[in-house]
C-alpha cells in the first residue's frame, strides 16, 4: 500500500493531469472556462472571489518555495531555520485564512443562490469537496507546525521533488505525520480531477488581447443609398438643419 500511495498513485494522477488537459483542450475548447455566474449574483462574489483567488495564489507561491526550493539553498542564502519557520507560519496562516473565508463565501453563494446552484454540475461538487479537504488539511498542517517538531522540508519536500527527478523516495512519506500524508493524498487526487473541472481556467490567459487589432466603431452617417432622415430629434453633435 505504501508503494502504491507514494510511488504509483502520484504518477497515475500526474499522467491524467497532463493527458487530460490535452484532451480537454482538443475536444472541449468551448468548455474551457470557469463558467462565470456573476450575472446570477454579485454581492457575495464581489468580496469572496478576490479573497479566495489572492489567498490561493499566496498559498501556491508558498508551496512552490516550501516544496520546490531545497533547504540547502535557503541555508546558503543565510536564511536560518527559525526565520524560515516564522515566515512560513505567519504568511501561510494569513493566506490560509483569506483562502478559507473566500472559499466558504463562494460555497455559501453557490448553495443558497438558486440560479448559481442550478448551474452547478456534479464535477463542480466533487471538485469543491476535494478542494475544501486540501485547504483544510493545509491549515491543519500550518497550525501543527507551530508546536510540532516535524520538518517537512527534509521529508515531504524531498519526496515531492524526487517524483519529478524520476527517482521517487516513498519511504520519506511513510514516516511523515498522518496530517501531511492525508493532505498529500488529497492534493494528488485534485490534480487528477483538475482537467475535467472548471479549474482549467487557471491555465487560460487573455494573451491575444495584447496583439489583436483595434475594434473600430463607425457612426451610421447619411450616405447615398441610405434611408431618408426621419423627422425628430437631431443628433447632439450636429448643427441643426435650417428648415425651408
């Protein structure tokens, strides 16, 4: 079971993540969207959406540093373990609170706004469930890091990078606390679900808007072949015609 969870399962989910996005982009381009529901309700969305997105962005950047940057690198830059631990806990807690408050605001809106609930698919519900588990698991790990003595940078982080080095070390996760194991399994499962949910909009950026030609708007001035001008109010930007 340990070999499956920490060696086979991650590669299965990452394969689904990559191939699933290729399939989705090729066969469902029109569905590659977050399916905005702003037209149904905007008062809650106005504050919950920014809180969630800015919070989750900060959480993502924190994971990039914590999982992607080896401890030896920060040691070489003169960042002590105490300083790193303090920054990770403080910034992570603030980002986590923003994320969870925004997330529950969006869930409340989706559940109790009839039109938004009606536009919610089965995959949306599954995605929200797994994403909520991942977020709560991350907060539990952040809180446990205040009093705990487990150094995830020498265990979970090394295991995570070893997957992409194609030299996996599943034994590192076997010795990790259950909260870290549960958080890792939920996050890996979310990666497998990602291509088939609205989360695909994360990889969409309106780059084309930077290079597209201008849209020209022309007034419908009178010209040969057009209808005769009807009597009535004159346009405000024209000189009134003299009546004969």
